């Protein structure tokens, strides 16, 4: 009897361990995936990690799971493809050889009613997400304004999108709102505003911004009173917020971010590098016609990713 009792106790102790050993970890369990990616990217406890709900994927047998990491003002999104049994995860880009390699981003870019310069119907479209208080954006803007039209009088069109980084740039969003106010009154005057703000960026503060903008409006083809009311009521803020939302959907983590027919170029680029991409795109679109304003495709307008995705541990920007 004692022997049977000992065997029973031993079974009760060992059975749970045996059962737990057979239970497989699943990446569809949020805590499991969070622990895994924290180790993968060396994300310590100071980084907040949020694992999204699995969504249907374009890849057969897989699910899309977005992981959002943040630390104070910085954030980053990583998309993982998880097998339906939760046993395998894939990180990287997936391409359909029958489509433009940047179609996913092209479908998200909206350029209707946005400030622009260049040639309508151009085979190459540049879409720039920028911040009026960002010094790197200032340099990128000056470079584009100085070179695009002179180098490509018929082949390129540039669109401007707002992405004010409000956590670190206190007057960036008011500047974006004011820019939309100017654009709403006189689309051509937007570029005078754009160039003026970047030129006087170092002189502007959150406290002096409104006075500086009203000073800019003097002598321009702008109704100053109407501009002042528009800024005070923030009537164009929904347009700015829509652009910010689009940037988030595109997983843009910093400015400037430029899209050339769907190819993403994050951070400031040299004109020589941009020109190389534009030249190649002009030649490619002569046959492909799957981007640009004359592509005949359904996307609003093109543009996203010069460099291949980095597979090393990502750094929050």
C-alpha cells in the first residue's frame, strides 16, 4: 500500500512537468512574442513594447503582427509575419513580382490637394514628409528647391506633406497649420511661405512665431487678416492631422522622409544620390509605367525605400 502511495505522489509531481515540456511556445501569444523580440533587438525595460492583434496576411499560411516600440518621444514599428500555428516568424519585405515593389506604400500615399511644384503628369513623383522646425528638413528642402526644376523641367513633380514632430519642436505644428492656411488662400504663395520659414528657421521661436508669420505676409498676395483668423482658430489643423496619420500608417519614424516613386529615403540625402535614383526611375518608367503621375495605375501618386531593410538590431529614432 505504501509503495502504491509513493508511486501516486511521484506521478502527481512529474506529470505536470511532462505536460509543460510538450507545450510549444506560440508567437501568437503576445507575451511570448514580446519576450522574443525584446531579446532579438536588445530592447530593455526602458522601452515599452506593444504587440498588435494578428491580422490576415497576403502571404498564404501567415498572419501579420505589428510590434510597436517606444521610449519617450521615440518610436518604431516592426512588422512580423507569423505562421498560423505560431511556430515561425518572418521579418522582412515581401514582394510580388507582378507589381511595383513599393506598391504597399504607394497605395497609402495621398497627394490630392497637396502643395506641389514641378510638371503635372511627370513620370517621377517625389513625396516629402517634412517638419518646418527640423534643421535637416530645411537643408533637404533647400536642396530640392534649388535642383529639381532646373535639372528636370518636365520629368519630376514634388509634393509636400506635413509631419511636425511636436514632442521636440514646439512651433512645428503651428507652422504646418499656418502653411495650410496660406495654401488654402493662394496655393502659389505656399512655396514663398515654405522657403521663408526655412530661411528664417533659426530666428523663430514658439513665442514669436505668430508675429513672424504676420510679418512675412506683408506685401504678399495673402489676406493677412484672413491668415490670422485661420491660424488662431486652427481651421486647417484637421488637414495637418490627416497628414500625420498617413505618416504613421507608413511607419515613418523621422523627418525628412522622401519617397521617389514609392522608394523610401529616410533622413537627409545628397543631391547626387537622389539624382541617381531619379535618373534610373525615369528610364524604368518608360517601360514599366507602374508609378509616377502618368502610370495609368489606381494609386493617388507615387513614391518609398532606397536602402534595403536592415536586419541588424534596429535603433529607435
